[in-house]
C-alpha cells in the first residue's frame, strides 16, 4: 500500500439513492479513499432460511466502485436477523447471571451455536462469491468488535469437550483444578458446569470473583477460543477463494474477554477502534496503540475506527477541539498505523448513534468545522502517505503483558480487591513513555533478545518454561524488572511450593515470605539504601515481605513490622540484572526507578513540555514523529541531527518550535 487508507464505516443501507450520490461527492471532496461496509446488514441480506437479497447492495457497491473508492468489505455477521433469533432461539446467548437473552443489541449470539455458525458461513460464502472479484476490495472485515461470552447449555457441553481435549482424564483435571478443595472432586465430565453467577462466581461491585480460579481461568481461555473459532470460520471462507486479500477484525485495545495475542496469529493485519476518554492523559492512547501494534510487530496496524468529533456513550461527550483530530490521527500513525478511519462517515438519523458524530453531519453538506478538518487531514495524509506507510518500529524496551495473567490476577481471592493489572501496567508504561523510549508489548514466551529492558509488572501467573525464558534473557545481558505478586502461580493457577516468586526466584535472587495488604489511603514508604532511588517514595496496597538470597537491597520499608526489610532489590545474574519492586509505588517513585533503567529514545534529541516522540523505520529512512500535546508552543532540541520535514521539505537541526497541538514528521538525514 502506498497511501494511507482514509475513510471509515458507511451504512448506505440507511440512506436513499440521492443521499448516497451526494455522499460519494462529499467523500471525494474530503479526500476519502476507502469505505467500510456493510457491517450490520445481515437482516437486509437474508429474510428467511432460504431467501437472500443482494440487489440493493449490488447497486451501492457498483456506485462505490465506479467512484474509484477502495472497499473494506465487511461480512455483516455481528448481528443475526431478528427472525433467525426468533426461529432458532438456541442462537441467543445466556448471560453470566444465567438469563437467556432475547433479541436485541449487537454481537449477541452464542459463539458455539451451530445454527449461527452455519448461517454465518452461508452468508459469507455468498458475499465472497458475489463480490470477491471486485478489484476495489482491499481488505475484508470479519464481524465487528467481538464480545460475546456465553453460559448456555451448548457452551457448557462444548466446555466439557474442550477440557477433555486439554486434560484427557478426569484425574488430571481434578489435580490441576485442585478439586480436593471444598469437596469438588468430579467423577464424570457431565458434572462440570460453566463457572458463572449460578455456580462458582459472583459480581462484587463490578469486580467478578470466583471460588475456583482454575475453573474460571479455563472458561476464559475456552470463551476466547470459542469466539475465535467463529472468526476463523469466516477467515477460511475468504482466504480459500482470495488468499491475497488481507483479512482483519476490529479489536478494542486492552479488552479483557479476548486474548488478542492468541487471535493475532489468525489475522493478516491488526486493526482496532480507538476512542480516547474525554480528558484522559494522552499516554493511555499511545499505550493502546502500542499494544495493538505489538500483536504483529513486524508490520503496521490499521486504525479502523475513531470518531471525527464526539462519541455518544460517555457521561459527557465533548467535541474534539480544533486540532485534536489531526493530533490524535497522527498519534496513531506515529505508533505504527497505516490508516486513519472513522466511525462514521455519515451520522445516522435514529437509534443510539444518532448523536455520535460523522464526517458528514445531519445538516448534510460539507460546510462544517468537522468536515473541513477531515478534508484538510485527508489532504495531508495523501501527500505524506507513500513516505510513511509500510514503515515499522524497532524498540529496545518491552512490557510483558499477558491476558492469562490478567484473568488469573484479577480472579485471585486476595490480597486486595484494589489490585488491577492494568493500573500497574499503566504506571510502568507512563514512566517508560516519559523517557522517550519506544515500547513494545510482548508475552512471557516471546523472544526477548532484541530488548535492553523488559518490564513485567505483577507477573502473578507464570509457567516454569516462561520463567526459564526470562532467566535466559537476563543471563545474556538483559535488564528485567518485575513487581509485587509475581511468580505466585503456575499456568493452572496452582501456587508454587518452595517460595515465591516461583520460577523467577533464581533470577531475582530473593524469596518472598508474605504479601501484606492495607486499605486504600494507607501507605508505607520506600527508603533508599543506595543511590538507585533518589529519595523516599510512598507505596501502597500490597507489600511483599522479601528476603534477599543473592540480591542486594536498594530500598527498604520505612514502617510496620517489616520496617528495614527490602522493598526494592537488584540481582546481578549472568551478564544482566533483575530488579524486584515489592510494592505499588506512587507514580513519581516508579518514574525515578525507570529513569535509571530505560534506554530512552534512539535519537539524541531533547523535548520540552508534553511533546511526544516516536520513530518509524523502513529500509531507507528513519522517521521522527513529533506530537505537541500541549495547548502552547513547545521547544525541541534536535542537537546535531539533521532532519528534513516531510511536508515542507525544510531542513532542521538544533532548536525547533512546534505549535500548540501541532505535528511534524521529520526524516533523519545523517547518522
Ligand atoms: Zn452459548
């Protein structure tokens, strides 16, 4: 691809012929080059078991093709028709509380329903046969924002099959699930029920809890796999006929129900929907882009959706201020996106998304602020596209992020209901991001050899094999940082005997005796015993009581019965170092720790204020992205590096100024 995909979701089945014709003109004016459709048209395509209607869509796709637009061809399987749900109620899912759903909403189908899968396959086969040869189709878009865990009898019986496949015997299942606890021994596979609000689990003020972590963890894996199977079914139908066209489905960033690292294997190009919260720090958006890019880090991702201005679901749906659209679009590109796409191209007239903005507003013409900003952005993207697309990021810093660990850590009963995996990930990402380091996300079994620093907050669940992977990494010269509550359980959620942090004990040179926990608002302090920590910092929530074996203590607790015991340790292991941070430190404390360890930016430049920098590379060039997130001008010191501005072709070195909310892309000329 030599240009950015620029466009987004279009729902022409909601519009008259006249409006579609007008829209095609407006798309051209706005420099739009791709439309995604038909995402939710199953009911219009199929009115009974055997009756299909494609003529209406033929007309639309012919118009779009004639206008020269590219097509991101959706499969329409995210919402099954109402008649189908009525005639085949087995398609409708059962929720966590055991309630059978009626038809409504979207992505509300049982992922294990054979009838759903059969009908979805038939529809996709017909779409592929009828439209697959259209040369304007550049991408297939399967389903939409998959999100459909189910607890129905069919899922329960498929769960038993999945378990048989995984564990072979009930003896093995009873062992790894630790069913000797609370008299849970199973004598027949049929005795196993789905863990839900009716059995082992309950919803405790928004935090889902469970009596049996091992069962709930396996159900999470099973559900992620079941939903992935629905995607794979459609993927195969498309690829069998058109292997050269990439296939994707739109992800949602840090989305807990689905293990996206596992899904990524079956996705040709990662795409995702970015909706930054109003007023939230910009590093969080960067973090989500970095996770999405890291799912397939040797290639760019696609920004499949963002809003041109406001959303409709938040408590307060602020409009994007002038300049925000360009800045947020370039933030995605700076982190590896080769597209800028919107939900939605035209604002719908009815239902919940009528107040969600579109490139074309209800007024129906292009004389709006949002349309003008979209047009200007499209123009810039067209000019820069071929110089940026295809380039990737090669980072030296990684954060281990593991969906299975996320599930297990938050299913854990104790030591604190305040412990949320993402909060800890965010703190370390924030600290690394401030140092200018480019950050990848990796799994505990990834090849870590390209990184000079690997950070793994709260790596509670880790297998022996993955423990050895980390050991090898450090032995060969890597820097590794982990934090409290790490190395506690194995992959089936059984605690390691012989001391925490289990398979990480050797590399960290410590053992952890207890995890103390205090209520919100109660703190301890970390007091430096070396120059590693520059001053005292507050720490909270969980307090690991650490004994050093080979490690040295870098900071100690200031209070309580473990006063003077280590809270931060360092172990020299082979040619590398491994650090243990025994409590949840305040952000300034983590910033201070990470400043000592981060390799920082690849380039020797200095930025002031909230200027974000990233680096994308291709075989020819290093491209420096400068993004000013402040409402005022900011300085950048490029030092002796020589750059050329991709847009103006001006050459720069030394001091440079970047306007409020402005963006610059510079090619490095010397090295
Ligand atoms: Zn089900």
